[in-house]
């Protein structure tokens, strides 16, 4: 049976005249209709759209396009616009203006200056799994492929007027948090529970939702949540990543049922692969952590496709994802397209204009 998927996409609110991010999410939410689940996020620069669970990628694509158009229309009615970018291109964002919510204010007291750059936007993919134990072992299997997903999804090269030199500055910025990045390898579910107890005892967790690993058992749903990707520039890129992620989970579940709990890649090697993927994206080489060798990022994308090919075929998604991946490699990631927009006019305002158009294309 093909697992259900639920999607969360985060978007930034911008002023279309200045192209700066605008702390006016509450106005956009008030203008949105009840057609979709659109909610506030941690800062007043952001809104989040959520889809109902579905097993059909075409249906999810339709829901995401509707969500983006709905949010864009609500923003337009307020004299604003919305962009799908992993991090703000222009604007004064440090410290980020937090949404008025007791939990976020408690987080300010706990995490302090870490919250200054929280205006970051990701794609979160929830995939149904039998229980949290399966979710933990799925995370073990996903760990070697998370850097490849970073490279494919990279969409945050510019940050508040500066070229960071990275394809995904969101990954680098987010990696400073104490419980973030790739999940640790867990040899047993008991090890996972002991780790969470120790983290809670240390005071590093506000609650279960602040276990921010890029693959984790959802604290509120019967899913594994994969949150490694920048929000993609357009829906076609989102669907390609969503299909690959579900196929990775299905492939992992098959292995877990055979008693395989995954390859224990050393954390320091995986951290290096994260850095390389976030810096170079699809333009450079990627570290294949299974073998400790550098290969072109496009080659790693091909290896990922081969790894999940049986799961894609079983779901009827193989041709769709193969074509989507070919398109992504041909046109480039969001980061590459942002840079091309900048090179056209040597102006970051043009990048934001391009983002506004591409978000609802």
C-alpha cells in the first residue's frame, strides 16, 4: 500500500515595491479564505500552508498550487506579495519579529540570539509509518541521502542583501541549533528514548516539537517528518522532492521489516556532507557518505533515483519523478535560478521579482 503524504510549505511575505520582507503575516492570514489550512509561523514574516493527507502526487500538486495562489492572492489584497525562498533576500530581519504566541516567547527566553535569524522557510514532508519505532529506523536509512536532498532543494543563496556563497544558507543558519540537522544513528528504539530523556534533562528542549532533526518521528502525527529541504522555488520542484522522499521512506520501511536498521554513518562525515551540499548545491561535487568519495552532485542524484526506483515503480510515480528530476537537473535548483536572475541585472530586487513570479507559476 502506498503511504499517505502530508505537506507543509512556508513562504515569506514581501513588500513588492521595496522587495524587503514585511512583518505583516497577520494581515495576509486575515485576508485568506477558509479553503485551505494556512497558518502563522514563528515570525511575522512568514505563513505556512498545509495540505490534507493524500497518496496521489497529482492531487498534492493541485493542492500546493491552490495554496500558493490563495496565499499570493491574500497578500496581493494587502498590497503585498509572497515568495518561496529559504531565507529573506532583502530586508532588516535581525532580530526576527516573533509572532505573538506564548510558546515562541518562551523559546526566546530559552534560545536567546539563536532566534534572531528564524525567518527561514522549509518544505516539510510527512509520510505515514506504522509507529515511532519504525520512524526512528527510517531516519537511520535516510541519513545517507539527506545531503542529496539538500543539494536538490537548495533555494537560499542570498541573505539580507548579501551573496552568502552558499546554495542553501538556510541549512547553515539552522544548523547552529542544538537539536537540528541530520538525526543521530540509533541502534534501538530504547537508545532513541534515552537520548530524548537526556536532551530534556539538559534543558535544551522547550517541548517535543523542538526536536528539530531533519528526519524525526512527528510529535503529533503517526508519521516520519522529513524537514531537510529549503522551500522549493516552484511546485514542480516540490513534487519531485516529495516523490523522492516518499520513495526513500518506502525503501527504508522495506529494509526495516527485514531487520536492517541502516548503515551507521559517522556523524562527523555526515556533517561534512551537509556542509558540502549546502555550499555547492547542484553545481559542485557531493560526498557519497556510504563510500567516502566525492562525485558530481548530478551523479548522486542519479544514485538516489536508482536506490528508490522499485518504490517509485510500485507507486506508479517512476516516470513522473524521473522527468521531474531531469527537469530539475536541467534548469537548476532554486539557488541557481536565483543567481541567474541576479546576473541578468546585478540587482537583488530582480531576484525578488523573479521569486514572486516563480512562486505561483
